[in-house]
């Protein structure tokens, strides 16, 4: 029983680290679509510039 009580702080910190890593991973997954959208916006802006240049010629 004393061993279990002695290990409880270590277990607590391991659980805490696991929760923090889980939060970081979930936030990283949610931010990925934004970067995809940003890439698509850049592609569309380039396409608009190309169309404007072609229209001017």
C-alpha cells in the first residue's frame, strides 16, 4: 500500500503530461484545415492576378 501511495505523484504527473500532449495534438489537427484554406486562398489570388494580366493583354 505504501508503494502505491509513493507512486501516486508519478502517476499523477504522467497523466497530466498525457492530457497536455493530447490537447496539443487536437489543437494541431484543428489548425491544419486553416493552413489548407490559406493555401487555397493564395492559389485563388494568384489565379485572379493571372486572369487580370491576361485580360489586360
